C-alpha cells in the first residue's frame, strides 16, 4: 500500500513516522515545494522516496495533503482532477467547512475524505515530526456521507494506526468547535506575547522570571503565521464570535478589579474553575 | 537548625520536602489552620511536628510564612511582634509591595526577608507538594537593604538548597514584572475558560476535542480563588495596566479579522513570534 504525502512538515512527517513504524505502508512517496524539507525528511527516514507531483499521484493509492489550509484548497482540486476512481485523497487541515465546500460538485468528491487529527505544537517542519504525536488524541472525520465507504474505511484505518480516537462531525460544526477549543487559544497566546513585549522592555527580566505558568500560556505564540493566518481567514466568523466573547469576559475581570468588587472576582474565578471538571474527567 | 512552617500547602510543602532531602534542617515544625492539611503533611513526612502558633515561634530559628498574600500581611505582623532579635522571618508570596510596606516601621523589620520563589501549579494543598518543584527557577529577594545581612544570607541558603536562581529586586518592580509574567496569564486563562464554558454547551465535545494547545493555555484556569483574589487585590494597579494593554492587543486581532486585513494579522503574529527568541535563549 503506497502512500503519497504532499507536505512533509510537522503533521505529515509525524503521520509518516507512525505509519511506517506500524508497517501500515509499503512506501511513502513525498512531494513538497521545499527541497530542504524533502531532504530532511529523507535523511530522517520519514519518507522513502521524493517524487514529482504527477509521479506521486500516479503511484499512490492514497494521497495525504498535509499543507496549510489555503494551499490545501488549491492542491486538493489539482489532485482530484488527476486521480482514478479507486484512489483516495484526504487532508488534515484545521478548518473543514471551506475546504469541503470547494469540492462539493467535483466529480471525484466521493474519493475525498475531510479530516482533522487534533494535535500540533508551536514547532513546524520535518525536524519537529515525532512518532507518537497523535496517540490518544481526537481525529475528526467530517461529512462521511459525502465520501465512498471504502475511502472512509481506509482513512479510519490510518487514524487507528496513529492510535487516535475517531469522531464524526459535520464540517460546519467542526469549525465552530475548533474555534473555541483551538483557534482562540492561539489568538490569546499571540496577544499575551504582544502585551508582554509591549509593556516589558527588560527582556532579560522576562527570561529570568518566566515561570512555568507563563511559558505554558504563551507557548502557542511561537506558532508560525504561514499556518495560522489561513486558518483564521477560513474560520473568520467563528473566531470573531469567540474573540468577542473572550474580550467581554476579560472586561468582567477588569470591571471587578476597577470597582474592587472582589466577591465578583471570586465568582468569575470559581466559574472558570469548572473547566477542571470537564478536562479532568 | 529548626524551621517553623506556617502553611503546609503546595509551596510550603514543596519547600519542606526539598530542605529535608538536602538535610538543611534538623526539624520542620508546622502550623496551619487546616487540621486536614497538617495530618496529610505529617503522613507524607513533609513536616516533623505539628505545633501551636506560639510554640512554633518559640522553637524555630527561621519562620517561613507560606500563606495566601492577604493572610500573609496579618500573620507576618503577628510573627514579628513575637520573635527575638536573632530569629528570621521570610514569606514566599506572589506580591511584595503591600507586604513589605506594612512592616516598614516595625522594630523587627530587619529580621524579615521579603521573597518570592517563582513556581506554582494549578493544584494546591500538601498532596500537590513535590520535592523538585523549584529547581532551576527564579527566586526573588526584595529590598535586601531593609533586612539584616545574616537574615539575607540565611534565606539565600534556603533558595540555594532549593536549587533556585536568586535575583534581587525592588518590591515595586517585582510586582510590576510579575503582573506581566504571571498574574495576567492567570486572568487570560480564567477568561478563556469562561469563554469556552459560555459558548460551548456541549461539554463532551470540549473534552473530546481538547487538544494539547487548549489544555496548556487553559491549565491555569484551574487555580483556586483563595490564592488569586488576594494577589489581584494587592497588585490591582499593575494588573489593570497589563489587562488594559492585553484587551487592546486582542482588539487589534479583532480589527484585522473584521477588516480581512491579513497582512496586519501576519504582522501581529510575527511580532508575537519574537517571544520565542526571548524564552528559548
């Protein structure tokens, strides 16, 4: 079973490492616009063979598109235009609605499976790829009714081999949920980093004092714009909706402090503490 | 060398564990208003002996106050009123200006060392105490000129035995820096948790989808109000200052999204990425 991997970054690379370890694939054929990334991936034995775009499509049973989500929209159409009835295409992007919509009327729509393995770090590129990245995390497969059963079955096997928990979800719902669970965290981290960089001119002091709490809250602020600008663009409405709510929640803290209403401040914190019961089930 | 520990929670307990491991102390005598905490600390061998408040002061060479910062203000005065010229008192609270100010004119002021070991987790109580909590983190000693040299020397030895990096800082400056580095992270985490709890009614979905990014950004939202309301109260002006800046930074993201100004969005993210260079020195 040959896998064609378009994009050998953190996500594609980590998938490839695990699928090879599980001997799920006989060969991983890779294409990437970055020669440096391809060479690194080859040296780390993440991939078996570097190929042209056309060669990859011709020789792979399943094609995994692991690119930033705006590039995914373009490349997905190019792949669908070229595959046979028996080939499968999947993407792993963090947004699903726009990507699914763009292929709605494509004659090969049913050969495509829209999915999102929910893992990532602030790092990128094949050097950051790691074999057990996805274990025990959620993999979302969107709108399975729009894909052939054999395609869904195959993608399911991939995520099972990555040791992930598979969920099925409508693409629009997926984007709404990920705005809350993932996208807003990145915006708050970015804004927090910018706040500190704006207010704190003594860089050495930031570095010396930074406690584990600060590091974990601001960790996502290291994430690259090449990945995140396209996500925010595609999920604009949901992200704005959550961002507005977040600003109004912060204003409640501001108001409690300004009015020295410490009972209200305590209430706000006790409410936030409820997240413990949800996350630590 | 006998240490009197007032408050056997996460911080006091973790300090005691390490100081015992290093054999820095012959006995840890403890007082806490919670009998449950005292019993747990005794069972875990965090402390050697439970004592009355008066008994603890009488029998300890150094007294460590490890309480929430409002309680620290009260207890510190009570301790200073009772100690001899040769005894030392230190606190470990997250705010330093108000606590230092309150003892400014106390005849025993020079027996007191204001300090802040910069570590914590979202957990609390002696069950959460851990022996290597403080290793390689910063310990701030404030206004050392207001303390006897022998007192500073002793507190320095304590932090050295906790394997911490010692910094000296003016108490007002400490509170300004910690507002940026620590206190604001807690408010953004609390507000993020409240945002998700407000917007996301499907609790199971939060739990299933929560990726590592979300968990790390929202982790601090599990922290208890008993500790954090007093910190925000004492550091109100600095926290408000940073919170206002943070809200205005978030509004830049909002504006970039609303206007679909993705170049500006990229700029904001690239600026935030600079935190990488500061944290990963």
